[in-house]
């Protein structure tokens, strides 16, 4: 499903792994790092821009795409009963050509509605029919091709009460259940989400969303997940984000970060970019910490395609890439949070895995063994599982064996003793086909 970086996209990613200085062009794409950790890493895209370097980067780095506007009601059904699928088809076709999933956004929303809906005079029955017909038509068209749907978007006010949109005012809360049931009937395999902003941390609005989800589930409404948009301000990642995601997951639904960006007052400075790096890492770690967090989507991966400057004058630089498609420190924050985690061994032994260089069909890897304990190591062994069929062909500074996908590396006579606080490094050459994601976990003993 995953493809490796093209040469151009790899060079774009090269500068991303620190605040200054280039990294190796063979650093694993974000999509591979995320896959190894069991989540997806997506981006919103603009269909008309899916060419050239923009398309290359979107394809290389992300394993899920969300159409920014192309699937909204005003885009696909501007006139009642007359549908335009060109933009939506472009995004779905692009995703399928690059082994990506699609997050459908969005079926029922109070904004970007065609005027015939928002300004119509409706009886409850008439509006319900119009809404469910629209949901059925759109979901049916893409049946089997959409992984997640944002079925209802932004249904709540800031205090957690129901927004009095044309739907809320005419139909009350029942419109939410009706929309979900219509979507489930049209595509039983798609994951159906309720999505909103300012629900990321504990508070009145997230409490309202929690109570709403409880009610919907009690009514048998097929809510599979809850999306947290996470349009955040620099330095203000909610300290309760992880706890909030977990309480929703405990209801028996999946959760996802669906529209992440972290805006700052311009101009960007090194200090602000460093804080943004830490903030992106914190959000990524919060998702990883919750078993039912399905994934994370950035709302546009480049500042040239961000909505922030138009809505928040004087603010911007909110995405992981700058306007010239150069990765920012935020990219590195995501990558570092997604890096394989090695629990300390019984003697304080840890191991870190990196790809030093990569070429068609092969790569050179390196593992650094560290002694985080207080006593010397008198021998070490590192074990990992390859997720994509990679095969070790040569090794140095360790005895490396492989059985199936399982790899075991043991010290040689001259580097088995590692003092407290010290390290030992070994390397290897290996082959790969199709993808080269890193192992999810290394075990060091």
C-alpha cells in the first residue's frame, strides 16, 4: 500500500529532522512511520493543486487524504438534484493511485451549503428527505472507496448545546441520527464520524459532545468515531487532550485528530518554530497513547494551502511545510513522535534504529545500543520484527540473524561491554520491496 519517497520528495524532507542542518534524504516518510505505529497520517488537499511537487509530497508523506472542499454539499450539489463530482473524483482517484485512504468531508454541515438549502423554507419532513437523499447519493457514489466519513460536522455551540443551524432549528437533534443511518445504509463498510472543533480538551463543549455521543449510542445510531479538529494556537495544546480522547474511546468509539494545524502570530521565528515542533509532537503522542485513536490528519501540509491567513489576519505558518514546500521543524516533531519506541531492558538497555541511506531495492541501517542503567552491560542483544518483508544481507559490529520477519542482533567479543551512560553501534545492509517502514518496536536485553 505504501510507496517510498521519490527523489525530489526525499530531498524536500531532508531538512526536517531538526531545527537546523539537513538530514539524510533516506529518512522514512511520515506515512511509513505512522503505519509502523498502527495509525494513519493524513492531510487535507486541494484537488486542483494535485500536480507537481505538491502532489509528490502529498503522495510520499501521507497515507490518507481529505478533500478540503470538494465533497462539501455546496460543491457537489449546488443545484437541487444536480451533482458535480469532478473535484471529488480527482481527490479519490489520486488517493487510489498512491495507495492512500480517503476521509470523506463532509456530508451534513451548517456552512458551505448551497443557498437552496440554507435559505429554503422547510417543513421537518421535507428537510429530512432532502438531507437523507443527499447523504445517500454521495455515500453511494463512493461506496467501498471511502475509509471514513465525517457524516455530521460541527453540530454544537461553544457551550455544548445544539447549534441552531437550518438542520438543528428545523429537525432538532434527530437530524444527526437520520444522517448517520442514511450513511450506514449507503455504505455499511465505511467508518462514520461526528466531527467538531474546540472539543480537543476537557471543557463545556467537549462535555456536550460526550453527552451527545452517549445519547446517540443509546439510540442505536451507528456512530463509529469522533473527530477532534484541533485547530490550535501556538503553545496552547490542551493538557487534557489525551485524557479527553481516552474518555471518548472508553465509550466504545474510535477517535481521530481530523484537522490539525497550529497557528502563530507572524512573522515566524526560530523560537516559535521550535514551540510549534513541540506542539505537533505533543498532539501526535496524545493520539499514540490512546489505543482507539485511528490516526491524525493535518489540515493542509503546506502554508501555501492553509486557510489560516484568510480567517485570522496576521497569523499563519500553521502547517508542517512552508510555502515553498520545505519541511519545517513541525515535520520533525511529528517524525520524532512517531519514531519506534524501545522500552528499556532489564539492565537499562535501549536501542534506536535509523536508516542511513536508501536506494532502489536496498538500504543501509544502523542501530545504537545505549546503557541507561547504573551498572555496565556485559553483553547485549537487540530483536525486532520487519513489517514489510525487508531482509538483512550483511552486517558489521554485530552478529545479525534473521528468521522470517524476526531479526536478532548480538554483540561481538569486543563491543559487548557498555558502561553506564555509554553506547555501542552496529550497522547492516538489507533489501526491501515496495516499502521500507521501520520496525515498530525494538527489544534490547
